[in-house]
C-alpha cells in the first residue's frame, strides 16, 4: 500500500540468458505477481519491491501480472496471458532473475509453472512466500500430487518471512536450509510523527486486513463490546479491508457498537496513512499470519500493536516491551488487554514509541539492497546448494 509505481526502464542490449551478465549492465529482474491495485499485504510488498528496485540504476524491472480480484473470466485471462508472457521472457533470454510473489492454491501452481520453465532454461528463480497457511494447503493435497507441486516450486531461493516458517518449505519442497532465507517484509518509514495527545478524550485504533473470521475481526468486535463502559466510550476503532463487509457491519450493529466502530472497505495508501497518523493502536488478533504489512506499517507510525503470537508476529512483537500479545481466538483476553491500555495512557504511548524503534531495521531501502545482493549471488556459478547443502551448478 504505497505510492503508484513509476514507469519502468526498458532493458537495452542483446537478449541473453541469466548467466554471465556483464557487471556494468543493469540486472534484469522479472517480477511476477498480482495486479498493482489488488487489496492485501502481498500487493503491498510487491509495490514496494518494484518501486525500490526501479529506483536503482543497477536494476531494470519488468512486471508480469497473473492475478487480480476481478471476474472469473478476467482472472482466467490474466493467469493464462501472464504465464505465457513470463515464459516467453524467460525462454527469450530477456531476464536474468525471476522473482515470484506467491501464496498458496492456484497462486502456487501458476508460479510453479514459471519456476519450472526458468529452471529448465537456466534462469535463477526466487519464490517469495506470503501465505501463513501454506503448510495446511500443501498437506491437504492428495498424496500423489504433493511431490509434483514440490517439484514445481523448487526455486533457487524460497524467501520466508520469519524463522518459524523455514521448516514449512525445507521439509515440503525438499530444500536445504541455505536455499530458504528469512527476509522480513519491508516498511516505508514516516520521516516524522504527528503530535499525539496521550490523554485525549478519544483513543483511536485501526484494523487493516481481510474482514474474515481468521483475521480475528469478529473476536475484536466481541472484545470491544466487553470493555468497561468508560473505555468503550473512549475507544474508536476503524476496520478497513476487503472480505465479508456486510457480515462485519451486521456484527458491529448487533453488538451495539455503531458509534464506536467504523467499517470501511479496502483503502488506498493515502487513506491508510491518514488513519495511522491519527491512531494510537494497531489491532490484529489474527489466527494465522506470515508477517503482516499492516502491523509493520502501524509500528513505523508509532502505534502500539495488539496482536496474537502467530507467524512472524511471535518474534516481532514482545508483550509488554514493544506491544501487547494476546492468545489466539480469545476475545476475553483481548478485551482485558484493551482495558489496560485505555486505563494507562503512559504505557500505551511508551509501547508505541518502542514499537517504532523496533521496526527501524525493516526500512525498504535496506530490504531492496538485500534482495539485489541475493540476485547477484544467484548469478555466480556453482553457488546453489542442493537439498543436502552441497554446492552445485544451477539447473
């Protein structure tokens, strides 16, 4: 959820494969993923990815879209034409590295086809994983299909968002740990924070994400309804995202929270930043996650995160240090945590300040530097470990 991507430089010079590129020529990176305006954290990461690589002189970026949240016919067209375009670029020797943003299900299968073609062509691939529930999806496949899907997804590098996710991919895809680096999501850094009055009569909270039960949005509504009356009157929460908006509206109305909870559909970067600028609490009591962009963004704005210990959040947010951690699917515990934060303004502000400090290393510039270093590592012959950790030629 960032500013629009600037126009991309076109790659000049002869069409060649991924190996043996001149050190002076721009590194040709093909990014495969979602349409730019698609709601969700994956497209947020992808927009930062393209934007910060495109600003570099040593990289030239092409983007191929294989998914958008549109009608079924349009999705099918995007998938088939996107895969065909990516394959043509790879087979035509017009890219040096392919970087694919992937979740699960059809996302994994369509990216797997491109990974396979690139592998056969000798072009290095980076699979950037985002699905918190990949293991459940993979393990639910029919047994004969699992080795096929694993073979399709066996990229040169499989990026995971947190240490805890590494085993998910090493065990299921048959990869050495060296081929599964941990690269946390990036965040754009607000240069300065707005003045906030910790003792103001109104405290604002924000939920940014899919409006579905597994993101904990209904747990959050139940928790707000359980607050002490004075705290419930003081707290105002905005729920923004795509999903079952009507069901969330109905739950808010049934809980008698129409004056305390505002429900919106998915919002753009400017609206998001406006909400974060005014808020003090970032609320995401999710049942599963990778490393959600909304939490990183909220922490960068100095909000106190209130989250569950799932995915990368288990190490990012430390209870009582840089945020508040509550059990999964426990509205009572969530309500009690909110009551404490609303009764102690100083603690709430201190947690938000430490949250901002703790995500400083997640800045997008340094993140882009790390990705480019990873790409260049893949272009060096004999540097790709096999599933046993031994170095071998690509292919």
